[in-house]
C-alpha cells in the first residue's frame, strides 16, 4: 500500500511538544530514494528545500509512528530547520498528523539528541512503502559568516552530507546488521544565480540558464547522500588518459597550483583505480573551497580548503580526500569502527599512492607527519592531556581524540600490516576487500575477518591497535660481540617496555655496510638474537626512518631533525610542537624562529593583518604566551614582555572559554591539574593585581570577574610595566623541562 505524507518545515514559531528522555526504539525504516530541489538565497543566507523521501518498512512489525532526524545528530550549530506542520495524504483524503520533538540518547555515543516522532493514522505494515514530501528552509544565524551559505571570498553554499541537512529516517545501529537506509539513490535540481557554479557529488545531467538563473539537474553515481557546493568559482578542465579532472577554486593561486599538479593527481586516481575497485564514471572534481575546514571527500572528487594549497607538499591532503571516493563513498561503513574504515584507510591510501608516485623519501615525510600528529602532538607538547586513543570509538574515550587517532595512528597500523604481510599479498587483500564490499556498508568486523583470511597472525595486532591504547617501546638493551675464526658473533638483546608486541624495522650497521631486518618483541619482555657476520657490527637502529609505531621519546629531537615540516602545509598548530621540542632540548632561539614562522603562515591563512585581535583568535594568544616563555629562556626579556601583553587578554578569557582553555593547555605551559589557579598566579605576578577566583563560584560569576578584569586591563593595566622578574620566579616551578 502506497501512502503519501506532506511535511511542511519552517524556522518560525514551533507548534509541537518537546518530549525529554524517551528511549529510541530501533525501527529499520529504509530510505531508498531522495528527490531534492534547492533554491539558495545568497542575500538572506537561506536555502529553500523541497525533498521527497521514498521509504519502506523493512521490519517484521507494523509501525504506528516514524522517527526522522533533521540537523539533529551532527553538531551543526550554525544552521537550523524545524518541522512546523505535517500533513498526511492518503489516497483521496489528507489530514494533519500529530508529531512531537523528542530529546534522547541515541545509542551510547550520541547524547541528548533531538529527532521527530511522526504518528500515523493507519499502521505502516511490513513491506509497505511510504513517500514523504518535506518543505523546509535551511537558515543560518544572523551574523554574516555562517552556514549554510558561508560568507567569504567568494560567498559559498556549503552542504556536507555530515550536516544531516536532508531528513533521514532515524535508525539506531543494531550490532550485526547493516543500516541499508544510509545508501539511497538521489536526484537533485538546484536553482542559483547565473554567475555561480554548482557542484554535487554525482553526475550532471543538464544545466540551463534563463533570466539570470541557472538550473542544474544532477543524479547520484554512488548511493548515499550528496554534498553540494555553489559559488563564483574559477574553473579549469584537464583531460587525462582514463579520466577527466574538473577543478573549481575560490582562489587563482590555488587553482594554478592544482592545475600544475594535475598530472600527479591523475596518477593518484589511477593508483586507486588499480589497487581498489573501479570508480563510477570518468569525471573527477576537485573543489578548492572558500569555507575553512580542511577537506572532505565527495563522490568522484575532493573538497579542500583553498588556503591549504600552498605548495606541492599539500598533495597529501588532495590524495586523502580523493581516496574517500573509495573509503566512504563506494565502500561505506557503520558502527564504532567507521572512522578507521574511512579516515585511516584514506590516510594510508594517500601515503601509499605518494610513495609510488613521488618516491620513498617524499613518502617517508608523509608517514612522519602522521607520527607527529598522533604521537608527538599529544605526547610531546601535551604530556599532561589524555594522549592515547583507540581507533574504535569506545564510550570512555573522547570522540575527537579517537577521530584524530584514525587520521594518524590508523594509517601507521595499516602500514605495519603491509610491511608484515609483504606489499604483494597486502595489495591483493585490499583489492579483494574493496571489490567484495563495493557499494555496500561494512563494519570493522568485516575488515578484520578479511585480513585474517589472508594472514591469521594479524588478528592480535589488529585487536591491540584498534581497541587498545598502548604502544610498543622497543630498544636495544644489551650488545656483546665476540670475534671468531670466521668473523664475528654478535648477541643483541632487544627489550620492549610497552605492553603489546612490537613489530619494528631494524638497521644493522657495520663498518661499510647497512643491512635491513625486522624484529618482533613481545610486550614487557626481552628477545635475544645472535648474528653471525663477516664484519663487526657497530650498531643496531630500531625504526631507522622513524615512520613506525614504535615509541621512542628519547629520539624526539632526532625525529624533528629528520622531518621536513613543509609536509605539514598550513597545519601550523602541529608545527608548534617542533618549537616545543627545541625548547625542551635547550634551544630556545630555534624554538622562537620556528614559532615565529608559524605565526607568519597563520596570518597568511587567516588573512589577519595585525596582532590587535589576537585575543579573539582561538590559537594566537596561547602561542604568544608560549613564545614569551621561549624569549625568557633566550634572555630576550623585552620581546617576552611584548608577547605577554598581547597574550594577557587571552589568558583572562581562558577562565570561561573552554576552547581557549583547552588550546592553552595543549601548549604544555599551564598546569593541567589546577589551570585556573596557575593562570591567576601568572596574571598576578605580571601585573601586581589580585586575579584570584573565589572557591565555588558559578560560571556566571566567573564571567563577571573576567569582564571586570578585561575592562581594567584595557583601561589601565596595559599601560603599566609587567613585572618580568616576579613572573620568571613563578616559572621555576612550571613548566619543567
């Protein structure tokens, strides 16, 4: 039986009840097709949306109500859209439906989410289909710069599928079952100003212009939800042997640079097409977006913040996003291991393709950049923060930490599997996995089973690294050499101070030879090996290229000397850690030079023109404070005083601004056990004014103190001299080098 629902969605006054705390029941309603019409208003920052969703009841029970989500699960605070009216049309009659907005925990990972319960007059029986017509307005906040139409140079419509801007049947993940509702087909019509260009993650069927308005019609190439972008892009088209490349850019410099790298981009796409399942179609699109945010994979293409394209070193970012055509689009994932099956796979694929195309030396810096971002970013500069994260989302771990680990630790895990399996066997395994699960949803168990079917010894490694947080810490504990009649006998004892098995490459060095090898050392144990050689062995170097999962804190300075930080591109917040490493190594001048270079790059990225608004930026004030400490260590007190004056408003705001508090803790320069009292002591020592906060005060009272202190600073405090001597005395206790 086919029934029709017409849902009107607006952002004006709401006429429904919000019901708190009701449990979500698991109703497998499958959405199998979307028909979408969008009309963006670039002056009003709205998108008029008309969406028809075809669904059917895939369960064994009759349903008296349906659950739908719209901008609810994913945190998109800049947009809103709420259902205002629901009208059900059934055969020849129509009637208003009752519905309510419910707030509840969805599974164990999504807390306090809201969704809609729509009551049906007649039950939806197993196998029945239903069609819902939604009309709603996506609307941003009143300020100039916010989604869905990001204000910048140029203005840009920016709709990622992650935003959940399309109404979706809400189905909690059921262990062992694939949520098929997340793989619908779709058609899109979008109307927009004729000077603009729209791009969707699919196939363009037609584009017409009438009375200054363009109308595009697109359809899905890969099942899923579309990403949509629209702006006054600069465009260029390149023809390759197998594929065409369309480039859309918000800036000419980045357009020209990507165009100059087009031959390499074709190589990357062909690498993926050869090593994984075949793509759909022959047109790939790269959108160099005006909206800050790094990058995002789209079907048959990639989205990258155009400010992140500054040199050939940024090819890794493009390669990562292109890899999502396979890991995220063609092979999509669900369940708590979904980030590994998307982000870890994409990061590994990017480095592996670069390894073949650009050579080992270039690729080693990509592998090292991953090691920086998961190991030294958390361990070195933020020793006092929760540093280790699993790759599987577990309730006791921060979601963002798990996500970042999958970008960085994840590809190194896959590299270890490749190294142990051997490239030939590993490539066959990945090709067969992508082919078997092409256009399907997979869980982490599917990947593990597939790997183990090729090599049963990999199961322990995967369990240790995916669910665990420990790392191997392997080093040479003892070495003795005895000369024999035929040469030399060397007994070396390898020790693993970590709790899990360590698999590490090894470089055996003699007078004029270097021989590669591998070792495996169980956790919390020793392994002794005897080598018979013609020449005397002079050294054993574990993880010689510093590109593997072995953790060796004593080699941090060597790591940074080996790493060319140009490969980090504009990720300047990671570059800070190199400055901190120099500081810990007793080289404050080098720390200053590196951090000053970070500031220069960040100004270019953000288009900041002066330091006047440093306290408004989420990063600058924290790192100005850190550089002041570097200056003091280098006995450059006046420059330290200048940086501290600019950092003081930021320090004050960190009392109440949680993001700024986290950033300044990540510098490693603030006591994490008692940050407020430490910051109070810093401010008091510098200014001579009491900045103590009374015990037990509320957040509002803390804000009141902060505003009073900021007012005093702006009107009076910044005119005085800072007491560097008193402040230097405070530094004797923290931070400790």
